[in-house]
């Protein structure tokens, strides 16, 4: 199972990190051990002092595909949820300063939180809103219509380079409001008002 992740897909987040706007989606991968689900706690890694939360709308692929046309992209998705792309921001910063790949800051074990999955046919896919609460305080919110690269375009683009398989997961990028997490924090993610994950930082 592979996590396909999209970066720089919301203009406000691009501005808050002072990143350039790209002509094509920014794609990076996470391996299967990055999975954190079933409301299990996130254990703060020893190799970083600055882990940030990045709330994302996430999708599960329901079948295999390659070079998927945009008009057929939705038919390859089976479920939707919300997730967190945990990022070791200090490591990412050091890697960027040295023009090195930054997988160690994004793809480490338990860095990809997945909430409870909802069948995609049971939601209005073009009217999805999602929020993250840290210690009961709203810190991030986003809407699917605010994506710079819509879901069909993202799937078409990444499937030109990668075969997607049933069970693979797509992280679609984070809106503004990313920030640090600390031991003892309680995180809660919502999709259209429904809580799909709740876990603690240890």
C-alpha cells in the first residue's frame, strides 16, 4: 500500500510557508508503515523537535489504474476521510536548505493519520468541508472547492507516473493553519461536521 501525497494545493498554505505556486501538482510518497489509524496515539519521534500537523482531505482507491483520464477519476475512488500529514518541520527545513530530498521529514513511521472511512457514494463529493481541532480549539479548516488542483486533475497527473492499486491512499494537500503539536495534545478531525478521528500526542 502506498500513500500518494500532494503538496502546495491551497493558496493560503502556500503563502504561510512562503512557497512558490507550481504549474503542476507537487507529488511525494509515504510507505505503508507511515499509517496511523484506529485513533491510536502518535508518539513524538526522538529525531525531531518540531512536528507540525497538516490536516488533509484523503481518499482511498477502490481499483487499479494507470494514466487515468480526468473524467473517469472519481470512479477509481471508493472512500473518503480526513487525515494528518505529520511533518518534522525542522528536518524539512534543513533538507531544503541543502537542496536535498525531504522524505525523512514527511514519510517517517506513523506520519500519515487516517480517519474512519466513509463510502464515497454516501457524500456530496463537491461539497466537502473539513476541520481540525487541537485541544478543542479550531486550528485548520478547508473546503474541497478551494483546491488549486482538483481531485480529478491530481489523479490524472500522478497516474501518468505511477500505477495506483486498490487500497492505495491519496492525501490531497493541507489548507492554511499548520502548526506544532506537543505531548499531551488531543487532536480531532471532522468531515462535514462528523468526527472521523480523535487521538492524543504522547
